[in-house]
C-alpha cells in the first residue's frame, strides 16, 4: 500500500503537521483549550486527512511513533504559547487505543512532559469509546497512573459507541465530548435536543464536564448554553488551523 510505505518516512521528512481548533468556555466566552488535529502534507498526495492514514497506521503499528510525535509537538506548542505570555490553556490530544495499550505509554507521556516543560494539568488526552473494549486491568492501571501524573482524560465522539455514561464514570474520565452528529441534529430534529440535553445532564450528575463538538450556528450554541453545556468546539468558533495562522491576540483576548 502506498500510504503504508510513505508513512515510514513521513515524520523524518517532516511531512506531518498539527492543526489546532479552539475550544471555548460557553459561560465566559474565553478560550479554554485547543485540540491538536494531525494532517499529512504529502508532496504528491497533498494534504491527507487523518481518516485516510490513522486507521492504516493503527494496523501497522506506525501509530505509536506518529502518536509520540503528535504528543511531543502539541505539548511543545502549548508551552510556547505560555512562554509567549498568553493565559494558560489546555492542549487536547487524540490518543489511539493502540497507543494507550502500550505498556510504556504512561512513561512516554511523563517523559514528554519533562522534555517540553509543560505542566501536566495543561494536557488532556482524548480517547474514543472503543478504549473500553480493551483489557480493563491494564486500562484501569494506566488511567490511574495518568491521573496521578495530573493529566486529564476525555471521551471523544461520545454517543457513537456502545458505552453508557455510568460505565465511563468507573474509569474516572474528566470530560465527555458529545459527538457532532448529535449537535448537528439539534437544529434538524427534536431527538438531537433530547439526546444532547440528556448527555449533559447525566454527565454533570456523574461529575464530568461536557464539551459539545461541531457547533456551527447560533441556534445550536444557544440551546447548548441553556442546557448548561460547559464548553463548545466547531466552525462557529473557528476551524482547525496551523498554530501560526491563529490570531492569538484576539483568541486569547490578551
Ligand atoms: O481533523 P479531522 O476532522 O479530519 O479528524 C478526523 C479524525 O481523525 C477525528 O476522529 C480525529 O479524532 C482523528 N485524529 C485527528 N488527529 C489525530 C491524532 O493526532 N491522533 C489520532 N489517533 N487521531 C487523530
Ligand atoms: O473525532 P474528533 O472530534 O477528534 O474530530 C474532530 C474533527 O471534526 C476535526 O478534524 C474537524 O475537522 C471536524 N470538525 C470540527 N468542527 C467541526 C464543525 O463545526 N463541523 C464539521 N462538520 N466538522 C467539524
Ligand atoms: Mn477529538
Ligand atoms: Na469527536
């Protein structure tokens, strides 16, 4: 496969780039986090989206080195923003189930935090519900160690998998990210309203905060604010962009 072969040299050739999408506190309107989203800038294929190469890299195991590069680059960027004097925010990094299953994953995160000088409280790891299908002893142990390290954990694309919120609670996740398909439905049908309102309410009762993904218009935003949703992400607030293309003075209201 072309993708698999080309992926081998993608990092050394510096073809991978991170885009950053703002996450906004829905009460204050302040920037609260940025999510790092990988893109592959291939000389012939152009800008390859993650859906085209992340699944392949998971099958070949290449995700482990790609994921380490993502974590290191994202933590370095967040530390640089802090060093430039911007108010501290969290950096949210997508972690593949394959990465979290590596026995040395916690050690890798710890080493990256030390190397980059980023305080663990400014790092959040996003995993999907599929993580809950893996060996639970190792998972519980890793999540516990990450928590002790001071890193926070969120469940991405919530509602698209098979898990219930009460199950998530056992693993002490800090946050739930409501999948954008439900947010999209807020404007188009009543079920979208019922589903997002229920997720928010239950998550709060279980002491988790909620981020709504894929907010594109003011009607969705207003509904989510009325439901006490904590944070929001989506084109309404801003698209994913390379760090240098963000107008940070406006974003951070420096
Ligand atoms: O940015 P975009 O909408 O194209 O992302 C598509 C999917 O790729 C999303 O589900 C996102 O979680 C995933 N993704 C983006 N960046 C990363 C990454 O650095 N690591 C992993 N494992 N997945 C990522
Ligand atoms: O699965 P994950 O949440 O990590 O994926 C995030 C992806 O969703 C990003 O890659 C981004 O391109 C996409 N995205 C972010 N905001 C919006 C939005 O408002 N609308 C749509 N359609 N996609 C979005
Ligand atoms: Mn995500
Ligand atoms: Na998502």
